[in-house]
């Protein structure tokens, strides 16, 4: 972090914090000022200015009295030297709480991709392999996950299951391992598509 130390007299001569103290032709350009804290008797402000001698922007912290009883507050806390930090203007993304323009959709469809790959071992809780935006991505992720968990000895095929109207899902595929001896093995892996609500 690049810094510069100013004396009280140097800041006063360039009009920091009060512009009227600047000597003619030597005033700093005040770029930004914001209150960043409040203490019992003073408020703390961050002041950004461009120094006239080197053209660099600096930030300093100054204190201001909160009431007329603190009118004599020293802006630099009675320090003889004030450390200034070299700064530059950059765009910053800020989080803000703003009014909602449209009603919030409380369903999963608004939050998650519609396709999900799940391992359902039967006697224990389902294991979510992942959410995807497309069927091919979901089946690919499911097959890759299965190969990472066990040896695949047969051909992997997806079988579409029949669903009833009103189900939570409108498409459902089970992964089956087909063997040359004619015996098919269920894998417990499912890819399904959540019913989209309008």
C-alpha cells in the first residue's frame, strides 16, 4: 500500500480539510467525501483529494464535531503528521437491498436447473448427483458418477418410465446395465425432469 505523510501545515496550505485555508493557486482538488463512522462526540469522514504538487489522489480520515459544543474539534486528532493512502477510482460491485419488481416464485424451478441426476439405493436416503440444464448433461453426469463408484461390466442404457399426470416430474429415466447373458441390472440411478409450473 503506497502512502504519503503530510504535515498539518501542508494539508492546510492545500485546503484540506477546509478549502478556504488553501494558498492561492495551490488548492487540492477534493474528489470524494463520505462519513464512515460516528463516535460519541465526533463523526469520522474519509476525504479523497488530488494533491496539486504530484497529481496523485490520496485518502485521509478526519474527525468533525457532532454538535456546536465540539466546534473546536481537531480534524487530525492533534497529530503533527497525517498518513495519506494513495487511491485510485475503480468500479466496484456492491450488494444492495432493493424493492422487488415482480412476485417471487417460491418453487425450485426458479432456483435450480430442471434436470436432476439422483442415486436411489432403495433402503437409504437418495443421493443427489447434480442439477443440470439439459437431459444429455444429466445422463452424462450420472454415467460418469456411476463409473467413478464401481466397475461397469455391461452396456449402459436409459429406460424411460411412465408417469402419472400431476407428478412432480414430467420425464423420468432409469439407468440399466445390460449384460451379454441377457440379465439386466438396475443401477439405482435416475435422471428426471421437474414439472415446470407456469
